[in-house]
């Protein structure tokens, strides 16, 4: 499979397989990187993966003139099995040493302002009820894995947190649905040598509560800088805080099924704090 994918990339770009780096850490696609992100190819891991929405989202995003480095579509598979992109060169936020959180946060907040004010007609609407249902479904699928790390009493308390406490608090705070990136996390944020931010992976763009674009940023300092530059009020800050709290419970099963012991242990430590 991977050899065939490398051959496809070589035929399309002229780049030798020895110059192509495998990045197989995604849940839905297998990635290949050329020249530190100058070109990126994504091959779907499941027939359910569709790249057409991402292609449309990229074209729309580039029309907004966000003022940052963004991807551009380069190669499209006739059967939707892969997508080739002119990518974003730089280091991802989760590997960046000594990041300037104030500068990065200001740039990211500017991007979110522009995205959140956009109004594409054909994007999916992801209400708070849908968001909560998706969280609870992912949590429930991983429920048997919790028995390896938590007592029955602890699991009962986590159940109450996911199914009762968080939904009640978020519904009380209300929702502000805006056009969102949908996966605004560390691995999708890049910084080049000049300190300029780049954003990748627009495959989950949709109408979503604005707090969702802050919950996947792992650094509390960066998240705070983003919220300050965004001009967040107390309601938005609380909605972000609650989502940050529940996130480890949502993603736990994904990493457990992949056998990522180190990440699972980190998540267990965070969940214990809850």
C-alpha cells in the first residue's frame, strides 16, 4: 500500500521516494511530506474519507486573505483516494522550541476573527446538541478502556461529568455558532523562521460554537494570549475552559486503540485532575 502511494507521488511530482517523509499519525489519512511541508499528500485510510469538502474549504479560505501561510490544492485524485497540497513550511506548534506565544496568539486570533465572520452557504452546521452527542458517543466507545486505569467509583463520576455536568453548564452558557476551522490544534499550526503562522488541515470546516476553535490548543499560555487578542468575554472564556476539561475524555479512546501508551498516560493524569 505505502509503496504504491510513494510511486503515485513520484509520478505526480518527480520527487524520489527517498526524499518523501511518511507522517502516519493521523486518524483518517496517511500523510507524506516533501521539503519540510512544501508539498503534502494525504491518502485516505478508510473509504469513508472524502476530500472534496476539504478542497472546497481550502478554496474558500484562500479567498479570505487571512494574512498567514495557507495550503493550496495541487493534485486531486479522480477517485478521491488522495489529495496533494502545496503546503505550509515551518515547524508545527507541538515541536516548536521556545514559542513566542504573544505573537503567535495575536496572529491566530486575527485568523479566527476573519473565519468566524465568514458565511459560506454550503457548510455543515454543528450545533451544541450535535457537539455534545459526538463527544458522548466517542466517550462511550472508549468506556471499557477506562477500567484499566480508573476505579468503578471514578468512572461513575466521569460518566456524570460527561453526560450531566458539562451539558448542563454549556447549555446554560448558550452557543454562538460561527464558521470555524474545526480542528485548530497544535499539530495543525505551523510557524516559519520569520515567526509567521501557517494553518493546515481545513477538512473539518463547519459552523460551530466559536469556543471550539480554542479547545485543542494545549498550551494554556497560548490559549490565554489568543483569547486576549480575540477580545473574548467571560462567557467565551468559560465555554473554552469547560471544553478543555472534557477534551481528554473525548480523545482518550482514540489513543488507547492506537496503543500510544505515552499519550494515554498523559491523558490519564489530566483526567485524574478532573
